[in-house]
C-alpha cells in the first residue's frame, strides 16, 4: 500500500494535534493539583488560624479597661444603631 504526501502531511498534522492535546492535558492536571492544594489549605490549615485570631480578638476585648468605658457595650450599641 502506498501512502501519498498528502496523507503523510495529514498524519503529521494529526500527531501534532495529539501532542498539543497531551500538553494541555498535563497542564490542566498540574493546575488541578494546585487548586486542590489551595483548597486543602483553605479547608484545613486556615480554619485553625481563624480560630486562633478569633480567640486572640476575644482576649483583647476582655483586656479593655472597663473602669473608663465599657468597650463591648459601646460597640454593641453602635452596631444596633447602624
């Protein structure tokens, strides 16, 4: 069976397209893995950090000198007004 030049060119074109798709697929796999890593960070690593900051904020609020002004009460009343 004889393959003419047009068929060879078509096969080369198809092989190039397949290689291009393989490269894109690999790139998508890498991007997907990066997104999974970021999501894992947001779900697991960031949650304890937010809890720590929340606890720290609560501690700061409790340390306010209540003799001059009640910070929490004023803040709460301001939120009710606005």
